[in-house]
């Protein structure tokens, strides 16, 4: 899984000027990464991991995707979007069908490990 948080804005026509706390974004990234990891672990424990091919790479090698890849992608990608709808997030995976965002959990925007290294006093 490869994720890159690109930034806020929602496109060239967007007039959004939403500000995001990097501390909250880091906390949320940790939360969704854990949720994604749980999905991969759950699928890995199954007899069938649901491996399919996304096609061939430009070099001609098979490019597989498993159910764990997709469930993990959904937890992380849509979790970040649930927390910040105008955030541009790039993922290695693509969903073939639209996702029901009402079923996506809002990520936790606080984390004790982040609080320990980035006190609120540093954020003002």
C-alpha cells in the first residue's frame, strides 16, 4: 500500500481554504494505518486471500491485488477523506465501484504517542 497525502483544495475550481492541524492529520494517519493493518491481518488469516490481477505492469509482470489490499485501502483512503473531505489522497489501489461514505469511520484526530512528542504548546 502506498499513500501520499497531497494537500487540501479539492481541485482548481475549489474555493476551500480549510486549515488542517498537522498534529491531527498525523494522529488520523496513525489511526487509519492501524485500521488498514487489521484488515490485512484479518484477510491473511483466511483460507482464500482473494488474490486477483490488476493487469500487467509496464514491464509485463503480473500486478496482483488481494482482498486485504482493497479492504486496507478503503480503511485508510476513505478514512482520511472522511476526516478531511477536501484532502487530496493518492492511493496505489482504485475502487471499481463507489463507496458508501456513511459506513466509513471518522478517524481519531488525537493520539497519545503524537501528543507525547508534539505538545499543544508547539502548535500555537
